[in-house]
C-alpha cells in the first residue's frame, strides 16, 4: 500500500487552501445553536424542541445538476451555491419546516480553491438568506 493521496490525484494542499478560504463564509452563517467550529467530523447543532408545538425534524438534499456546466462556462460558481440552498430550503418550508442547518457536499475532479471559495460563498449567502447555519460538508 505505497499509494499516497497525491498519487491518487488528491491534493492535500489544495484541500487545506480551500478550507482556509471558506472559513469566514461558513462562520458567517452560524446561529447561537451551532456548537464548535469548522473542521469537525460532524456539525453540531443544539436543537430546542420546546420552541415548537409538535417538533419534527425534516431533511432535504438536492443537487445543481447541469447548472454546474453553466457556472463553469461563465467562470462563476457563487450563483449555484445560492440556488442549491434555495432548492433544499423550498423542499423544507413547503412542509412547514424551519430551515435550521445545511450540509454541503462538493464533488469535483480537480480541486480549485478559488472555485470552492466562490461556491461556498454562494452557499453561505443562501444560508444567511434562509436563516440556516452551514455546519458541515
């Protein structure tokens, strides 16, 4: 097992640069219920069921589909981040749920920290607009 991440095409340096670039955007979404900081193995959120008449947690996930192709062609990735949050939040609120927190998943063939920064800035913008915290991904 002499393989390394680098040999497999995974750049640890680019990953670390991307995380450093998104920290402020992610933290800008935090609500008082968020416990901890960026970089943990799981996002922590202190949910208070007493704030709700009949508390039920509702979850949703979605993807941007072919909008990623448009974003790449124009070199702008923030708009798909906002759109992604909006699609997920729409699926929650139509069931009467409050968007509490958001988890992202970014899958790319080549990690470009500048593109990740733009994308997560858009996700963070969408989260702030929806009032939910970006707590993991």
